[in-house]
């Protein structure tokens, strides 16, 4: 496939996935469009596949109660400021030699490949909006891709460390080598690949397209398959392949990319395996909010689970026999707000204070299993705007107006804060800044979708 152009590659992906998902192109949602154009598709059967993601032609794509062009100029200016300040993280966090982007805004030399994936898409947005010089953006993107491509004709060619076309979650920004005991991560590589597909399309006909295609085609998604067809979460020298991720979670992005691979695809049955896990359970904790999916059926609808995949994949109108994935995200984020509000009402928080997700906490990082303790992540609210703009926009404005002296800094909103603990973070995480940039842009233009 050395001489295949972008169009031919995408046609191969289309052929691989169209009959399975009932879409003209599975990965079209991972590629940037200057304006969102809903796809018109005739109503089809699922061709015998229980996991078909269909676009229901019998109804219009969901329309939000609030659209970008209905906002006041003041609100548009505010959201533009939030998005652009978040983008500046990727300007300053970029290493000019290796192109790697820091995991956080700090003096640490730890890079996150997920931060790089978000950064690649953020650069496409900045280029399209004229925030940065086109040639400068192109140069940065090319430098990044060169660091993930191993040229075997060059002795000791620099390349980020990994295995089977996947990469370590955290790497040293100077050497590209594994950082600490980090794992080769399937979800973080998927986020990186989503950004790579983004630049592949954005810079068609250039060396960027060539390198992006080479990197993407090298990824061996099928190598991470477990015996039962589920995709593993990681590999490390110490543990080998480990971590089985079935049931609803952010790994939906891994499965979509694996299914779409023209060179190392996962089998179509893996989608059903993903859905068959005990985590594909609906919960309905509130009478006025419809049921939604969460990992293992726990009442922990952390925002990133629904937002990270939607940064690149437009789930509007997409559903299979398991779920309507856009509606699922709406319901989960409504429940996220309700749960936060219930906790907050007992601790002096107004209803605008919500945003439960994985983020920095007073005593360390708060991951999926951590209970909600009043720690608010503004990025969780900003990235909810495409789903529930009628509540997310006023909430984000309130946080800025009430706490800007404590939670607004060089790259906009800090990662998190907790007034009940009188704690205000002063840091910024690349994945959360990227979540803000991409989802705000999707709300205003559908550019990534």
C-alpha cells in the first residue's frame, strides 16, 4: 500500500466497514469537515449483525435546544475564549525537537500519547480558524509524525517506543522511551490514531498524509485480541497482554478503529463481545432521566466515558441493537449533573456546580473508581455542551464569573477545584484541554465530525 493515496485508503476502510455498520464510512466521523453535513442513508437491515450501528433515516438527526448561531455574541465570544485558551496548551506543551506534547503543564518531561492525539486535532482546528500560521502548524504536525514513524533506512532513527504499532501511554519527551512503568495502551493509542487520521485528511497530498497513513496501517489491532474476542487494555514487559475491556466504556473508540483497520482489523464479532460484558448494563437512577449505560452498571457516569469517543466520532443518530449512543451520552451527562447537584445541595453548591470526571484531586488523581467528593472539572462541563448546551453553557459561565480568580489561568480553566475542601488546582492536563477544544469546536462547527 506504499503508493496508495488518502482517497484509496479511505475507500478500503469504507469497504471493510460499510456492510457492518450501515454507514457510508465508519471513520468519516474521525476526519475533519469544514462544516457538518448529515449523511443521508436509506433505511437498511442490519445484514444479520446484531451490533450494527445504524443511522436511522426515519427521523432527523437530533437537534439541540440551543445551537451556536442562536447564542448571543457575548456567549459566543466567551466560548471562543475558552476554546482558544485551551488550545494554547498544545502550543506551549510541544517539544520543538521531538514534537511530543506534555501530559500536563509542568516541568516534567513526561509526554502522554493521548495528549499528542488531542494536540494533532487541535492543530487542525487552529489551522482552519487561522489561529496559527499554516506552515508552522504543518511543521509541528510533521515533526510529531516523524517521531512515531520508524524509518528502517536510517540508523538509530528516533521513534517513540512501543510494540506492534501501539505505543506506551507515557514516554519521555526527549528520548521517546517508556516513562517509568507505563503500559502500551490500546485506548491511548486509539486517541493518538484518531488525531493521526485527522491530520491525514487535513493535509492531503503532503508528506503528512504519507506518514500518517504509514503509522495508522502499522497498528496491529488484532494482536491485542483476547481468546474470547475482547480487546485487551494494555501490554507491558512485566505482565504481557492484560486488561479485558468489555461492556460500555470509552473503549468504544478502540473497537471502532479496530473494525475499520484495512491491515490488521479486529473481527466483526468483537463488537458483540464488547457489548456482551457485564458492564453493558443500563441504570436508571432518576425517574425523569431515561436509562443509560455505564461500566459494570455502576452509578458512575463520569463525563469522559461519553465525551472522549465523541470528540472524533459523531454519534448523533447512530445506534445498534444495544443502544442509541448519542441519546445514551445525553442521559448519562444529565445524570452526572443530577448526582453532582444532589451531593452539592448538602454542601452549599448551587445547581451550576457540577462536572464529575477523572481529574486531579486534592490528594491525587481521581480515576473512575473514586467516589464523587465535590471535585469539579470545568472541562467536563465544557465538553458536555454538544450534548446538553441548555444547562452546560450557563454552568460554565457561572464557574468563570464566580471563581475566575481561582480557577482561570494561562490555558483557561484549571483541571479541577473543590470549594468544599477549599482546594483549587493550578494545573492543566492535556487530555482535558483537548476535550475542551474538540468538543467546543464540534458544537460550533462540527469540524472534527
